[in-house]
C-alpha cells in the first residue's frame, strides 16, 4: 500500500501532521516499505496456480488439487520428486483431462505417458481374465517401474486387477553391448 493511500485512511488532523521530517512521515514510509513485499506477491498471485509459472514446490502441492498426489508421494518430505519437474507440470496442466478419463484405458495411458515422458504403453485386456489389465511398459521406461506401478494402481478402476510387464530389454542393457 502506497504512503498516499495509507495517509488517506488517517483522520484529517493526522493527515495535516504528516509533513516531511515528522515522525508520522517516517512512520508512513516504514508502513509503505512493510507492505511492499506482500503487494509484490499479490500482484503475481495467479502465477502460484498456473502449472507452468508456479515455483517448483508449489507444483507438487497443485498435484494434490488435481488428484495426482499419488505421483509425488514420497516417504519423506525432503525426498526428491520421482519425476522431473517439467513432467509434473504437464500432469497438473492436464489434470482436468485426466480426471475426465480416469478409469479408462485412454486415461491410464495418457497419465503414464505424461508422467514418464515415454510413449508406447500398451494396455491389454485378456479375454480369458475378466476385470484384468496387462500394462506393457516400453523398455525406455524400465527405470521408472515404481512410478508406473503407483500410477497404474491409482488410475485403474478399483475392481480391476493389473499386471505390469516390461517390453524387451532396457535400451542401455542390450545383450552383447556395453554402455559408454
């Protein structure tokens, strides 16, 4: 709040006494300085709720708002995120879409692709096993199986069982090749 705005809130006698060099003048300067940081935050408050503009710590909080907190669930608060911040921003930005498609093959596949950054997940529903889904994970996402498991468990319908299998060998661990 600017000093002029604060001064207008004072009784008329105080407004007349607020001349340069007076104690009241100095007090109004201090009040203006104390309000400045809060006003700067309030001027940009919409950025706190925009997934691509929010600070990193706020994005993990926003994930809970769109029911994706299971993705960032960690045993300790200071534990690192299980996925890069850019992918978490994508999940939060697509939260409404994911909520609308929750419990469907499209919704599960989309959530997995957004969280891992890998495409090519295949969901099979074996005809001999009703209410069961087999999630085939591309080899490129082999190092993210824990994340994939958490997402599958949270996004599949509750009455459906799930099985997660890895397609092919991981890219850097192919037989006969050494990674550099």
